[in-house]
């Protein structure tokens, strides 16, 4: 390991990991672990350190909402409201037992929470609306306003005893507390941290991990001194809000972002469940202590009480997460599985193959070749990919609506009158011809474009030798030309004639770029290679390479290429066995009685068909599936939604089993290249036909 590598900080899913740590800190607030050891130490733990937890939750929400340009706001709001209503219903029996009046319960539901820890949800629901509204004024103005609200809230929280001595402020806070019990709420408290998270999502500058850690240490030391000073004065009405708390949170978030890699879904689920369940676990531990005579150990001993509550909360959260997952389960009938690790691996390998100074463009047209463009782009975006290519306008808009950032190039033709949509969604359009470019430029809005140059394939593009026409398009005020590109026609062939053709195409593109430079025009980014070009002609990488089928770990077919790259298949296709039938020799099955049993046969009905994108002719062409690691042939005629499989050689096969049509099962595998060859086509067609009703599971 080099010294430089050794100096790099460890990478892990820091944001999701800290969610669980923050939930544990919330448990400490309500159990006071050090109370029987040192009241001052317990104050520091529960009223200083643990006060980082809730602002972190708020900042995470603001960060990811802003990452998606607030487009998921209403879906987020509805999900949060549903979780809150479920939690309110869960604790309703305790509310009734405590004698809470219906009026007070309804007030709590709307504003203060129906149980002491549930205040967070109405604060989040109101706060996110305020933060979103103020963000529309601009981030600086919005932060100034939420900062003023936070300062006003300080006077009703940690600084109450000082603020209340001022007559004007005394009247103000008397009015506030006539309406709400705390200033730790959705008006004074939550909007600041939500908008800080949103601001960091749009911030291009970020300190190093060491600088962030140093800033956090200094800020937290200052907040500790502030809290102990206020505690000593005895002026705190509550202790959730400090002057230095926002400073600490900014540096903490920067630190976590600097260490963050990947996601930990289980951590997110557990943190939410621990937060929701731990007050109920406090009640359960106290009841257990009463019944077992262990009150001194489990209640009076603060460390024992904390340990018991935390252990019970984690166990209950783990069981509930396993029994009732928070996210919807994948379609149990038939689905696509994406190996996120394989996708990231392939992107890294292809980037390395392209060489230094060249960037990877992920081609995600046709729903990412049937893999699901949205999940694929989200995985790649986290892996650092910033350039994408689609086939048409609707595909580009769908990615923007899904929150995908970076450049999105439309490789196909778009009608010129759609130029306003291109501009609105910040999409880059391919100029298919000189006439197309002029028509786009005449629409009254400046459109980002790249010029397709025809170097011999004779599809879309301006003739590569027509330098004057290309230069004229660069000068049109309605176009912002970002680059030029061409496409190889025979990069998958290694015959001498085809190699010569490919090299001529590369030379023509290079010459076109040079002629533009000689004319005083920066051509922008130049690119030529698609998947087989990356495999066979890496020397022509120019500024970008467009990885399509190779990105998904397969070749178009099984033909050899000049060099092998260690790519891994990303997609598995699976379906459930719906039923197993027993057929005697001579019995028939399926439409047209196309299958006749020649032996005692176990026939499985698999819940997938040609409406899901499979070629209807596949059973006649030797199609097979894997059931319990055994190859089983397809038989009869494929139906729209089902197909028949002979599972006689897999005698344990039963309804509910998983049939694998693509991917691995045990030590056996079915490759996309094999399946495409059986159908007389290429993997590009086979995969891009996979139907939208197939669910997607990311592993």
C-alpha cells in the first residue's frame, strides 16, 4: 500500500451508519444512562452530545430532497405523514391510559406530537414545507430567514431565562407559549436544519475530512462550553437549541459526506424503528422489572436501564424489519435483479480501459437495455459517473424527473419544436443534419447540442468533411454546441477490411475536429467509441467513451474481441413457479397440445411470458431455466404471461420456487449471450425487450 493510499480515510456508508447512531443517542435522551453515575456527565451526554441526533435527521431529509431538486417533496411528505399516523395509532392506548383529552391529542397530532418523541414528525412535516417555500427565494435569503427563526427560538429554549428578563421579549414568548409548548418545533427549529442540508446538497466546495473533523471538534467544544455555562446559570427552559449547534451540524455533515460511500438500507430501517419503538420499550422494561423484582437493576440503575431499553429496542426493530420490511417487496411473480456491485465494477473497468483524460458516458437508452434506467443511473451517479446518453426526449426527461444530474445526451432525433423542453430539462440534443441544427436554433431558446458527424455509417450526421457547415452551426446564437461525435459501423469485426474502415472513421473524426480548431473554434468534447470500440480500439478514446452493452457486463454475442475485460453481468431475470403438474406418458399440455409427455413428467408453470419481453419462439429453440440449480427445458408454447418447464430432473421443485431465466443459481448459470443465440438475435435486442411490468430488485 502506498503512503498516499494509507493516508486516505476509510470509506463506508457513513450517512446511513450515523442514522443508527443518532437513534441510539435519542434513546440516551429518554433513559439518562449516566444519571446514577454523574449528573453532570449525564447532562453532557443527553443534553449536549445527543442534541446532534435530531438535527442530523432533518439535514439528511433536506439534503436528499434538494439532491432531487425537491421533486420528491410531496411523496416524501405523504410517506412521513403515514409513518406519523401509524406511530400515533401505536401509542394511542398509552395516551388513553394517561388520560389525555381528545382535544389535546388532536392538537398534538397537528403540531406538538401525540407522544413525547413524536414531536419530530409534525416538526418535520411543517418544517419541510417552510424550508421548501423559503428556498424558492434563493438559498441565501432562505437561510437568513430560517436563521432568524432559529435565533427567535433560542430565546424560548436554552436562553429563555435571559430573554425573559427583557420586557418586550417576555411578552413575545408569553404569546408563543400560549400557542405552543416548545420552540423546538416546525417553525423555529426544523426549517434551519432542513435548509442547511439542502444548501450542502448544492454546495460545490467541501472541506477535506481532516478539516471537517477539526471544525466539528472546535464547534462541539464551543457548544459544550455554551451548554455548561447556560446550565450553570439555570436559564434553560429546554435544552435542544444552542448557538453553536448549527455550526457543529454543518461540520458533522461535511465529515460524514467526506467518508460516505454506498448505502446501508438495513441501517436506515433500524434507525427509524428504534426511534419509533423505544418509548414503548421503556414501558415494557419497567413492567418487566416490576414483575420480576428487578427494579433496582433495570430501572434505578441508569446504565442497566439504558442497556435493557436499547437491547429491547434493537431486537424489536430487527424483528419488525424482517417481518414487515419498510420498502415494498419486489414483484413476487417475475422480476429483474440488478447486481449494483457488478455495475459499479464494470463502470470502473471501462473507465480504466478508456485511459486517463477520458470520461465514461453511460448509455442508458431503452430503459438501460432493459435493466431499469432510473436505478442504473442512481447507482452510477453515486459511483461518480456524470455523463449519460439516451435515445429520445422522453427518456431524458424521465431521468431528470428522477433527480439524475450531469450531462444527458439524446442520441436520436428530436423534433425542433420540442426545443423548449430540451432547454427546460437541460438536455443536450444531437444535431442530425445541417437542416435539423438550423431548425433547432430558430425556436427562440438556446439549446445545448452536440453535432453528429457522418464518418461512413450513413445514419444521422453532417458529413465529416463539410467543415464549413459544421463551423456555421457553432456560430448560430440559438445553439450551444458542446461537442462532436461519430459512430463506428464495424468495431465488432476484426477482419482486415473492417479494421481499415474503422481506422478511416477515426481519422475522419480527428480531422474534422482539427479543421474546427484551425478555424478558431473549440470543438468541445469529441467522442467516437461505443462498447466494441472500447474493447477493440481503445487508442481512439478521444474525450469520452460511450459504454452501452458492455456496461451491463455482456457482449452483443459470443464473437471474440481483441482483448478481454473482466466485466460481470449485472442482470438476473427470475420468476416464480406457480404450479407443478404430474403428466402420464402420452398426455399433452398447453396451447395446441404442443407438448406431449414421453415419460412420467413433472411440469412446472412459471409465471412469466412473452408479454414480459421473452421471445415467444424460445421453447422451440432450446430455451431452458434453472430451478434449484438444475437446468430444466422449456416446453410447449409460451403464453402471454406463463410458460411451461419440464422439471422432472429437479424432483424437489415445488410451487413458490424461483426459476432463473438469466443469471446464476448455485454453480450453474444462464448467460444473456446464450439466450440471445438461441433466439437468433443479439443481447441488445433481447434485454431491451424486457417488459416494464417486471419489478426491479437492486442487490
